C-alpha cells in the first residue's frame, strides 16, 4: 500500500494505473476509520482493480463552533486497517496541499444543500461538495463509494455529479451498525457509556416508524408522532431534525411514498451530534 501526500504523487499513481488499463475506486473519508468505512472499502475492493482511500479532515465542512480541532485523528491505526483491507493507495494530503493560501473557489449545490444537515450546519455541504470535487479532479476514479449513513450527503453529492457531469459512478453502501444497533460513526468515540446508551433511542425511533409504516400507516404526521413518542423516552437527547422526506430532494413528504421515502433523524447526545436514517 502506498501512502501519497501530494496531489502530484496521486496524479502520477492514477496515470500509471491508466497506462496499465486498471480501473480505480475511491473511498473518501476523514479517517478515524471503523467498520462502516471498511464496508465501503470492501465493496470497492470487490468492484475495482485498484482502490484509493482518501483521509482528509476537511476544514471547509466544519462550522466555526464545530469539532474540527478535536475531530479524532488516528492516522497510523487507519493505515494498518486499510493495509489489511487490501487498499492500494492512501491519499492523505495536508490542509495546505488541498487549500493553498488564497484558495477561494467553492462548489455549491443550491437548494438540497440547505435541507436536513445543511439547515442545521450552514455551509457544511458547500465544504463537502468542494472537497469531493477536488478529490474527483485529483484521483479521477471510475467509481466513488459513499455510505447511506449520511443520507443528505448522498443526495447532495448525487446531484452534484449529475449537474456537473462528473465522469464517475456513485455507489451507495448500507449503514453499518454496532451490535446494539447504534450506527457506526467516528463521533461515537466522544460518547460516555451513559450517552451511548441514550443514543440507542435514535435507532428505536426509526424502527418504530418502520413498523408503523409496514402496518399500513402512510401519513408522515402520524408516523412522526409515533416516532416522537419513542424519542421522549430519552429526555436528555435533544432532537435537531426528525423528518420524512424525498431521498433525492430532501423535501418533506406529506405521505410515505412506498419504496422511496427517507426517514432521517439528527440529535445531540451530550455535546455530540449523531445522525441516523432508514429508507422505507
Ligand atoms: P466520514 O464521516 O469519514 O465518512 C466517510 C464515508 O463513510 C461516508 O461516505 C460515510 O457515509 C461513510 N460511513 C460513515 N459511517 C458509516 C456507517 N456506519 N455505515 C456505512 N457508511 C458509513 O463523510 C465524510 O467523511 C466526509 O463528508 C467526506 C465525504 C469524506 C468529505 O470530506
């Protein structure tokens, strides 16, 4: 496995693959890797000749009062996991490599970037779409792998790929959970044992909605009420958003659209913001 820290090295590696007619899959990450990230890597490994994983804690997607400075950075452990997973390239540029002084160009997907996480975290998705565009230009993968865990991010990035005609196929992988049902996240390591227990209410809420929908309830308002009845079981969990939306536009749905409905929740457990979702 090669660890590349400059854009020039990454471009050279891509060029050599192309000369050998090898395809490349990219898994963008911010590191602090867990089994969720590794499931994306395994899917890429199965579908591409070569796999690149980027590790870059992207400052432009963090708000001024968010956790950029304390975001977990576990580079050596990440590389060990990626080596084990059969990854060919780790692209780990510095902040200055990605954003040289004076960098002032952004990619913004209007509308959809302002919903769900975009509504709570102004500017977040502009940072995501900018860095992912840059990664596409640098790594030039045939396939890129994202997790359904970040459902709003998937909607925004799919829209960007379509609108800007990026020559890359987006593959979305299912949410990986811990045994207790909590969706894996790099931020779970912020949780105290008590907060971790409280956080399980998010999964229980989504399961309740799934059950009610399976029983034939289609009204979003009725389903949200059923979900809220579960959420209040943990009064210390502060809901940020809880919505039933179209998975492509992230616009609220009055009624569940069988097979094409996203139920998404975000909440603060202590100071940690967690998200989870289910497609019904
Ligand atoms: P990060 O939070 O590190 O996540 C990297 C990828 O792993 C994302 O596509 C995310 O959806 C996926 N992922 C995280 N937890 C998962 C889980 N439990 N199951 C399945 N997939 C999971 O998302 C980002 O980084 C950044 O915004 C990035 C796209 C890298 C741009 O900076």
